[in-house]
C-alpha cells in the first residue's frame, strides 16, 4: 500500500511539473530561444571594443559573416586580444 501511495505522489508531482513547464515554454517568446546562426549575415553595432567586439569574434568562429559597425574611430586601432 505504501508503494502505491508513493507512486501516486510521484505521479502528481511530475504532472504538476510538466504542466508548469508547458505553460512557461508557451509564454517564452521565440526570440529568446536558441537559433542556428551559421552561414548567416550578422550585424554587430558598437563592435569597436568591449563585449560587442568579443561577440564579433565568437560569431565569426560559429561561421557567420559578421558586419561590424561602430561610430568610434578608436576601435579600429585596438589590438586583438581574443
């Protein structure tokens, strides 16, 4: 009898978990999910330095064609640290 009660409790917990998971997945916008970007053209604004510069290198390593855009001229003179 104890095994049956434990199985019922486990089933109810899993049932609630999967219902909550399904509701959360339906409310998360598609734009926040992962996307395969290899062989895509990617525009990175502010790519002269900082996080965007690092992001440009990582996207290029994934196989993207990266277009870097920055209004600051000092980004062109920085050394490559990545």
